[in-house]
């Protein structure tokens, strides 16, 4: 269980200060905030709501942290370091940490979120192309590749909205301004948002641990006219993502060793490695060990445990689920299982 307390400067760089349930603290790179700094819940409840960011009000972080049995501090600066917002919808109260909102707003969070803590992030990420008359917004960043677009659909439209609408632009710039004061928060834009809130359900109260924005409808007119401005900005390409959920069904049970374990032997991995990784391993090494990821996927599917409850040697359930999805789409997963069935 973790909680990001705020932003600190160490060695001329910005870091996130993260504490655990027992009160121990440590520094975490901003590049890790897309997956660290918020409590995790084994069993979450999801609610799809439509609210206005104007209805979000700041509340005391203690109202959120006490439910996760995290040690409280009397240091007012620490409690204000990571802002928690409160919003009411149909008689229910939702407590939403700023980091959860930032992960959802700044797509793709794995590539863009840590960049938001720097100055003039939109100017560093976007540029205007005026060659065809009406200016168009071009995402001019190293991570803005075709492969990134396929994995994280529709990040161009949210970024274009932040560039062309005044309060959305101020929201993006506010992340750096607050970070320089040690705070993990942002000034929300003037818009209505259709959002999926997931977290721990209490009577008439949800402690949100994950936010997924479906669409945003600005309540203001753009002050910079750009091509493709829309009344409603889709954060998720629903047409593209429809039907892409891969069922966890395989043609036969997961093969195990005689002692019931799933982990690969060195001999097994020497064969499976080429099926899963192909030429990629030599061209550009993976960030996480694919052997350990494959072991984790085998264990999850073999035991029938939910993704979030299973254990993994590297990464977390999101990394394992993404790897499984990628292997399955290429047919590599079934090929690897066929090899294991012959060798075990």
C-alpha cells in the first residue's frame, strides 16, 4: 500500500516522495508515477458517472488515507502535498486523488505523465502546422509513434484540447507550478467529463484508486482555433477498442511440472524465448524480463486467480496482462503452450 506525499527536489531533480502503510518513506522517480503512489485494492467497484470538474472541491487527505489504515501525520504541509478532491453524484460521495486524475488526463500516462512536471510542457510536446490554412496540432514528441498510437488510442485529441482551450491549457501548466511548491495536484479545467471511477466502496462513499476518462465536453470556447476542434473530445476510441478484450480461454489446461509448479526450466525457456521474443530481444531489449512475465501469466491462468490478485516476479498485473494480450494476438502464446505440453 503506497501513497505519494508530494514532490521534492533532490540532486537538482524533482522526485515523488512515497510512503508505505507503516509510515516508511522513499523517493520515487516521476517516470514511475503512472503505476506507483496510490493504494491498490483487491476488489474494486466501478461506477460510470458524468460530472463537471467545477463540482470537484478540495478535501483533507486524511479523509482518504484513514480508510486505508495509513499512518497519519500532523504535518500540515505533508497532508496538503498530494491533493484529494471530493465530488458528489446522485447522493454518493467520491474521493479522488489528484494522481488518479493526472494518470487519466495525460494520455498516454506511461509516456506523458512525468513530462507534465516540467515547464511549458505543451510547447515542448506540440506544434502548430499552418501549411493547410487552418492550423492543426501536431504531437511532436519522441514517444508519439504509430505503435504508441495503436497502444494508446486518441491521445492527439486530448492534447489538442489542452492546447486550444484556456482553462485546459492552464490545467496542464499548473502541474509544474504546483510541483515547484512541493505539491502533487492540478487546477482542473472547465468541462463536463464522462468518467469511470474505480475503487473501494464504503456506505455512500467511494475511495477512488483509478480513473478512466471516456470523454470530455468543454464548457468554454477555444481561444486558439485549430483543425478538428470538436464539441466532445473522446479520450477512448470506442470503435477501435470495441471487441478487443481478449478472453482468457485456451485450448487445453496450462501444463505444470510434476510438483504442480508453473515456472520454466532453462531448457524450456531456450525454446520458448524465440517464440515469444523473436528478433525483438536482439534489436531492442525489453524493459522487463519476458521469462518472469511468462511465468507469472502461466501461474495466473493455471490457478484461475484474477489478474490483480496473482503475484508476479517483475512488474505488476498490468504488465502481465499486456504481455499476455500481445502474445495472444500474434499467436505466440498458444505456440509456447504447445511446446510446454510436449516438454512436460
